[in-house]
C-alpha cells in the first residue's frame, strides 16, 4: 500500500520565461490529468528576452505539444535556420575573412566517411570541408529554405530549426499550456520559500496570494535561481575560467528595405568575443557576446554599432550580465532547476533552449509518482545534466582553442593550456593522432555528436593525421563527393528562396 500523502499531485513552476513554459508543456503532455500543474510568474520581473536561435530538436518538442508549424511563422516572427555561418574565427585567408558553416546535415553521405578524402584534397574535394560534404551548407548559402510549401507541417527534407522572437514564442507556449491542458497560471511575486524539516520545499509565500503549496517545485526563475540556488544553497560551478564571455550587449534592428533574410545564424568573431546576427521576418536580433576582462562595455557597444554600420549614438543596446556555469546538482530534494536557474554558457551553438528542452523532456518522462521514488530519479537526472554541461563546455571551448587568431589577448588566452579542460585536451590529442570516430561519443544523450565536432574541427582546419584511403575507398568516396555536388545543384534548383517560403508559410501555412 502506498501512502496517498506521498503521491506527487501538485507541481509548481516558478517563472514564465521560455524555460518555464517549455517545462509546463512537456509536463502537460506526459503527466496524468490528476496532477495539477501551476505556473507562477512575477508581474514585474521581465523575462531575459533573448534566445532566438534554436536547434532541430525543437521541432520534436513542438510536434509533441501539438503546436502547429504555421503558428511559428504566423505568431512568432519565425524564419528557418539551416545552421550557423562562422566568420573570422581563424586568421583571414588571402585577405578574406575565414568562414565555415555548421549545418544540421550528416557529413557522412550514405554512410560513407568523406573526411579522409577531403583531408587529402583528392579530386572533386573543395577547399572547404562543409562545401565538400554538406548539401545543407549549399542550400543555406544560396538563401534557400530547407523545405517546400507543399510539404506537410514539420516534414523534413533535411534537418532544420527556427529563429524566433523569444517573447512571442513564450506567449505561444503559455497560451497552449493554459488552453489545452489547463495549466494554472498565477501572476504574483514569490517573496520567500518555506522549507520542511527534511530541507525540501513545502511552499512559496506569494506577495498577494496565500502560501502556494506543492509536492514538486521547478525553478525556472532565471539567473537569480530563486529556489535551487538561493533557497537550497546549491553550489554553482563557475566556468568563466574556461569560457571567458560573461556579458552581452543586445539590440534589435528593423529592416529598412525589403531584403533576403539569411536562413542561418551569422556568428562573427570579434577581438574579445563574437556577434550573433539572427534575421526574423520583421527585424534582426543582434548581440555582441564578450568578456569584460578583455574589453570594456563601451567598446563592446562601439563594436556592435560598427558591425551594424551605424553610429554608436543611434544604436540602442541593452547590457546583459551572464553567469557562466551550472549548478552542481540540477535536482535537489523536491526541486529541479530548468533554464538559466540551472546553468548557462554563451549562446554560440544555441545551447540554451536545447539543454532546457532536454531537461524538461527527461523530467516529464521520468516524473516520480511518489516522493520515495525521487532520490533514485534525481541521482540519474543529475548525472545526465552534469555530463551534458561538461560536454557542452568542451564543445564551445573547442571553437576558441583551436583558432589560430593571435590579434588580441582574448584569443591568445583561449589557447592557454590551463584554460582548456583536461577532458577536451584529451580529445584534442586523440584527434591530432587520428580523425574522430563514433567511439569518441558513447553517450546517446550527448547533445553535440560526431557530426557537430567534424564541422567545427575541419571548418577550423584542425590538423589531424589521417591515413591515405585505400584505392577502393578512394573510388567510393570520389563517387560520393560527386553525388553531393550534384545534389547541391539539384536542391538549390528545387527549393524556393527563404524569404518567399517564409512569407507563404506565414500566410497560408503548410499542408
Ligand atoms: P527568464 O527568461 O529570465 O525568465 C525568468 C522568469 O522567472 C520570468 O518570468 C520572471 O518573471 C520569473 N521570476 C523571477 N523571479 C521571480 C519571483 N520572485 N517570483 C515569481 N516569478 C519570478 N538560448 C538559445 O537557445 N538560443 C539563443 O540564441 C540564445 N541566446 C541567448 C543570448 C543571451 C545574451 C542570453 C543571456 C541567453 C541566450 N539564450 C539562448 C538562453 C535563453 O535566453 C534562455 O534559455 C531562455 O530565455 C530561458 O530563460 P529562463 O526562462 O530560464 O529565464
């Protein structure tokens, strides 16, 4: 017999940013109807208001929630994302900025590994790895959308993600959770957190309302980490000695005339960080992510203005301080942190929504029925989250520490061995002696996998030793390289321009 008191029947989420509403939708989709989900959000503390680039797993979540793809275009100002175009992350080449693309398609075409062929620059291989092996890179740089208007909702010819307006996206998630699953919504400030004798959370004292009691509390309160950090004193693992960027100046720029909106994020390296450039339907979101150890806020604003080709006096930017790192445990007692309250690293590969979505998905799949089930589930959850954060820190650092830029202290320091985690130094040693393979990525939960690493390593010309392929492999790989080239041409001819398809999707939707 189970004690009815010990059943998890009331889930309370604190925070109505993207993390809070993603968690509410995942739980609403997976949890039985008799569990009451309440989300409380401060009427006066704004959400962070950034987070406009996503990765393809967002498509799975939207499908799961039952949110229409057409609504992303109608209500969230969305555009398509085929990947990220990195500009200037290495020294210029022949007077031109160094560029590479990180797409979402697999560089192993039909299971054939084209890397050895490319590394030896055999016939048909282009100078750039991405352009030799990826169809999506070509589609993106030719400003094509990744699908056709005749495709069904979320039907994929090739993996894709969205750029979206963070505020509008939160509002869509909120409406969906409230209308379709009756998630209870309270606008009030959490003033204090009540703890039970065993140290778990028993309730939240609201400013206007009564004590809000619950069995499970999800902290989505943003950087202040009201429950997990402040109330439960969970240590923060600071990673700013590895990833130096700790501030962003951000702005929004309306389009002055009709122009082709790139179906990819542009990430342009700067002296002490980098600038993201994300084109939505009606405006761009642009932000300079930098380290205040290596530049001043004023200079960061000047660099942002220069990037936009505008005078620094007319550009209005907002300064955001970023906490780089993650909580030692994401789940403590009956509290789980999801979102900025749990952890954050600079948004170079759109890891924010990716990690928070993963955490919310994992929680809703393994939601404990009884309090006594919690410790075992929490232990596993914490192991997964720690592994995820460690591998993300390594992957983001990879972008910096293999760069050959030496024009500022920021870039030189990024190569200093003491700033590179041992785990990454080990991988780099492995990949110097041989090319990466699937045995380097053993966890099925790794968010960045072999293909992601290949695009970054060889986009940046990492010097791996690699055997010359056997004659049989050469002819097989040559065939595949030529096939990619043909498919690149075919895809561009078949697909519409990005702006045209987005306009159609916003107007008519998909089938
Ligand atoms: P927030 O948006 O800060 O929401 C916090 C919520 O908690 C608010 O609703 C607030 O009202 C509520 N709250 C706080 N205190 C109280 C209280 N006392 N009582 C009641 N409610 C309270 N992610 C990506 O995936 N892609 C990107 O391109 C990307 N770019 C980013 C750029 C920058 C500069 C930064 C800083 C982050 C970026 N992110 C990105 C991360 C992304 O912004 C976050 O993942 C996402 O917005 C989730 O934030 P959140 O919901 O955790 O917190």
